[in-house]
């Protein structure tokens, strides 16, 4: 007699338009109106958009100018990351009442492994429903959830009935669920890979599943095996409460484009100071300093330098960033600067939330 197959019970909880929803909750006058957090109609980049704004094609990472063109009635508000973090911590406390296996991906989403849970509830779907109800009652915001046997399928499912909904994909439904999806719905398949798949006649999960492992490895190298597995519902990554940070970063988008290196150095000093605070807070050090430069034409350039020793001091961060700044001449005026530190001391396991800061 064959032994029963063991399946994990994974929930992916994703807050609905989190930053924008917090702003609408705190300011009732904004409810029901198209709202963008971050940027402005003449400057900056949209960090988040309300569902009312999304109907007009307003999306995160879109320039404020383009967002305003898409939606003339769009209202811009400044981000308040301290407030978002405060709300996120309240939501995290709710998660931890059900399981200690909580893996936060950002302020507004997390994986929960409820295979063995503190409530003794055998139904992951009912747990997800209860968590979503509690978030609404205790915090005042709506959340969506995906429930399945692994993180990959759960994350896709959480987007299925947004906003304020949930989707359960049972073990026997996984492959059929993935087969009918457009390949653009597959988490982790970006625009470039998607276009390559379209060119190869891969438009749906079923198309992807029809390709052999050898074919996928030939066209997508090491990722080929990953694609071969995920479309069959094979994804064994566990929920990890303590993720190892790969990098820590701080960056500022400026109210006016910078053309002078003197002004850039002033901003870099403040960015280095902010980065030092984040590193010290999480007891992290690293060897590779990367300078990020976004120009007025929205092109982005990165320059990196690896040191022979670990650092976290703002003076050393700034020294490396200065060297990278003067490595070559600027091609345009600059709208954003950022410093990141990677190649971290991985003996220290920390989860670091990296937040985009806007300067007004």
C-alpha cells in the first residue's frame, strides 16, 4: 500500500494597493478617488496606485508625468513609510498568532506555512479567510490571499481574485490551474523572458508544459529546469522566517534634476548616512558598494566596487560612492541617486526592508 503524499499548506497574503489604501483610510476625503503615492504630476515616480487610478493604466514605477496624462484627475500624495511600517507590524502580529513560519517579502505581503498551526485548524482556506477578516476588522484594510501546496502557486493564486478575495488551488488542481494561465501570470517570468517565450510559441502554461526539459535548458540555460518544474507544480522552497539579506540600499528621487557634482555629493552624504543606519540596525556589513544613477531620460546606470574588507561606516560608504561617481562623466542631469551594499556578511541572518525614499 502506497504511503500518502505529504503536501504543505502555504498561504500568500497580499495587501490590496497597500500604500494607497493606507492613505485613503487615514484621509476619508481620498476614498473612491484615483490616487498615486509618490512623485507628482511634474516630478518623481509612482510608488503605488489606488484601484481607482489603475483603471486608467496608472501603475507603480510609472513617471508622475505619464500617470497624470493617463488620469488627469489623479491625486498625488507623499509617501509616509513610517506609517506603512507601523501598519505592517500590526498585520505581522496577526500572522504570528497562527504560525511562526512567516516569511515577509515586503511591507505588504508575506508567506505563511500553516501545515502545523497554532489554532489547530486543518483548513488553510479557513485560516486565510479568518486572517483577512481580522486584518479588515483590526486594521481597516483589505487583503487578498492565495492558498496552495507551495509558495509559487500560492503567490499566483493571491492575484486571482484581487482585490479583497482569495483563491485556493488544491493539490489535485495545481497542474490544470497552471496549464490554463497566460505565461505572463507566472511569478518570476519577466518581460524579456516572456517575449522570448512568445517567440518560441509559448503563450500559456500548457504550451510551457509541452516543451521538454532539454528544449527549455537549451533556450533558457539554468532557468530551463526551473520552468520545467514550476509548470508541473514542483517548487520545494520552504517558508523561511529569517531570510538572509542579499543587499541593503538607500536611494533618493530629487525634486529637481541635479547637474552639479557638488550637489550630488551633498545628497550622497545623506544617503550614505541613511544606509549606515539601516546596516547598523540589522548588524550587517558588506564588501561591494554599488552606486545607482537614474538620469533625466529615465535610463539607469550602476557602478560597483568591491573592497577587500567588510564595511558599514558612512564615511567608507561615501568614499567608495564618490570614487564611483567620478568614474566617468554624467551623460544627462540626474533625477535619482542610490547607494547599496551587497556581498554581505551572511553569518548574520536578517530580514531587511528596503524602502524607496522621495525628496520633496
